[in-house]
């Protein structure tokens, strides 16, 4: 039996594949970029099988799964890692095409692949679905709109899978990382603006992809009677944001002009006038 990791060509996925293979497990690494997967196979050796697959295309998922050779075709653990964020604009300025791409990959692709693999796991009374969510699914922030909503879906989907699969021997966990650097995540979000992406991590001791990989390995090696429902991981430097309050602009204060002061000799002039 093998472990299937999506989004395996970079970032979390690449680190997860490396950690699992080095621990002695056969791994199928799925991603769109075949050249990156081949480079990873050269590094990891025969326990790693590259699988070119587009998570936004359900027909491509079917074809990729059908192509798995003996020794890798039976999937014991699915790590749903593939996903992306696009843009950081407020909802009224965001590109709808970006929203569609995030929904297609982060929700539909993840859900479809899970549905394809679950029946065999249930039939064996053994298996594991590890979803890579995000703290964005719990804590909203400006510009996170649809990306955060997709990760909220992953969070709730994971919990509902637990309810459905109780008693089947199939485990489900959701890992929710916070600020993690050293990956392509922000470069993709900002559509190649590497300078803007790098600025997010300046002077911050952020979470590394290897930290998430170590967490996946630990979960997979937990006793089969034990299920960790969710794990929220942040760097020590990150915490929960305060609830923002947007205040109205204060009304302009109109300064009243005092009456012109009477001349200093007004009394003498008035007295002279009256006498005259």
C-alpha cells in the first residue's frame, strides 16, 4: 500500500513526500509539473512514484488513478495538500476567475479525489485522509474572502467525514498551518510578485514546510485506534488578530469667530460724543 500526496512538486507537498519516503513508506507524488516530480524521484529513489495530475480536472484525476502500477495502486493514506490562494483584494475588487480557480482546486478537486479513494479504505477497514487546511478557515482577514472560505470548507468537511466514517477504521485529520515561509504559496498568491511575497516574511521566524511534513509523518505513525481531529500550527511570532472596528470619520469642527473687539478707547469716544 502507498501514500498519495497531492501538490507534491513544491512546498508542503514536496517536504511531505521526502519525509515519508525517508521513513520507508512508498509514496505517490501527484502534481501538474512533471519535470519537478521527476527531479524529486531522482532525489528520493524507487519508493517515490511521480504522478502527473491536475486537481482542477476530475477526468484527469480518474485517468491518473487508473494508471497507477502494482505496488502503488492501493492507497492507504491520502494527503490532500494541493491548493492555492490567488489575490488579496477585497471582495468587490477581486477577480472572479481567481475565485473559480480556488474553488475548483481547493474544494472540488479535494472532495472528488477523497470520494474516489474512500470506498476502498472503508472496505479494508483501514485508511487515513489527512487534509491540509489553513488557519484562514477559522480566522478571517481582509482579502482572504474566498480562499478563507475554501479552507473553512476543508475544516468542516474533515469533521463531517469523521462523523460518517466512525467505526470504519478510517482516520481523518485536518492540519491548519499559519504563516509558513520558504514555499511558493505567496508567490502564487501575488502572481509572480516575488518582492511583495518576500516582504510578508521579513524578520519573522515562520513555520517551515518541514514542520508540516514532520506533523504528517507523526500523524501517520500514530496508533490506529487514535484519531487527531485537527491540529492548528502557528509560528510563535503569530497570534490571533484583534477584531477590527472601522470608525466613521469625525465631523468637521467649525471654529466660531469671536466678535471683533471694540477699540480700546471706545468708552472715551462714547463719553465725548454724549457730551458734545
